[in-house]
């Protein structure tokens, strides 16, 4: 496995490939867990060459968010990547590699960011789109894989990909969960044992929403119930029902809808979702 640190090295490697070589790509912020490894294994199956990026992107964090606390373990990540058959790991160690002095170009998808994480984390998706667009230009993948736990992110990146004619394909992969139901996340490492146990309220609440839906309920308020009570002692950021395509709030489920939640447990913000399909 080749580890590259600079954009120029990445470009040189990409240019060395023949036109018939199919490149698969999995962009991450590192601290790889089984969810990431599932993406890598599927990407390995879909491409002749597999590229992983590890970069904790500062522009998608707000001023009071957890950039400094975001878990990091590059050595462990690279060992896992090698086991998954990664050919190239792009691991810039200095943010200035992707954001050199004078950088003043941003990529922003409007409308899809009005609610959910877009509402509670202003500028977050501008940072996500900008770094993914940069990485796409460097790697020029034929296929890139993303997890559906970040459903809004995936929807926004699909829109950006289509609008900018980036080429290749964006593929979403199902949420990977711990045996007890907690959605896998790098941020889970920051949970205390007590907060980790409390966070199971998220998957229990989503299961209750699915049960009400399966029983025939379609009205949003009745489906959501009382999220604050259901997720206590967690602090709810949002618990919403939106259209699965345009991510706008719905009062009644008549077509596929996304039930999405973000909540804080022990100061750690976790997200999860489920799609309700009539």
C-alpha cells in the first residue's frame, strides 16, 4: 500500500494509470471502524485500484465543535486499510495541503441543507462539499462510496456530483450497527461507558417509529411521538421527518420519508436515521 501526503503525489499516481483502470474511492476522516471497512471491502470489489483518503477536514467544523477532540489513529487506520486491500492511502498531514494560502473557492449545494444537520451546523455542508470536490478532482474516481448514516450528506453530495458533472458514480451503503443497535461512528470512541449505554435510546426510538409506521400510522407528529422524553437524558438537537428526496419536512408520509435524529450524549453528538417507505 502506497501512502501519499501531498496533492502533487496523488495527481502523479492517478496520471500513471491507464484509461481502462477502474478507480474506487472511499473518503474518510479516519479512526476507521467496521462501517468504514464495509465501504472499503465493497469498493475493493468494484474497482481495479482502491484509494482511501484520511483527512480531518477543518472547514466542516464550527468554531465550538469537536475538531480538536475528533479521534485520530493513523497507524491503526493504515493497518486496517492494508488488510482491506487499499492500494493508495491519501493522508495529508497539514490542512494547508488542501487549503493552501489564498484559498477562496467554496462549493455549496442550496436547499438540501435547510434542515437537519444543515440547520444546526451552519457552513458544515459547504465544508464537506468543498473538500469532497477537491478530493474528487485529485482521485478522479470511477466510483466513490459513502455511508447512509450521513443521509443528508449523501443526498447533498449526489446533488453536487450531478450538478458539477464530476463523472464516475456515487454509491450509498447501508448503516452498519453495533450488535446492540448503536450506529457505528468514529465519535463513539468519545463516549463514556455511561453515555454509551444511554445512547442506545436512539436506536430504540427509531425502532419505535418504525413500529408505529408498520402499524399504519402516517401522521408525522404521531410517528415521532415525544423524542425529548424518549431520548432522555440525551439532549435532542433535532428529531425530524422529511421527504427522502428533497429533505423538506412532511406532515404526513405518502412517499419515502427520512426519520432523522441528532442528539448529544455526554457531550458527544450522534446522528442516526431510518427511511420509511409506504
